[in-house]
C-alpha cells in the first residue's frame, strides 16, 4: 500500500513540475525564445521531455 501511495505522490509531483515548466516556456518573451532557438508553441513537448524524459 505504501508503494502505491508513494507512486501517486511522485506522479502528482511530476505533473505539477510539467505544468509549471510548460507554462514558463509558453510565457517566454519572443526575443528570449528566439535566442534559445525554441518556439513557445513547443512548450508542451519540451516540458514533457524535460520532466518525463524521451
């Protein structure tokens, strides 16, 4: 039972990190995004790869 609860906690932690990362990438000013060679429209993919891996 403990491992299932820990698994849920870890999933919730990762989901919160994913949402925060996605939102930060999407809110980047265009000039900063261009300097980093990323598109704010790629925020979901980039956040998913950063948090969950490829």
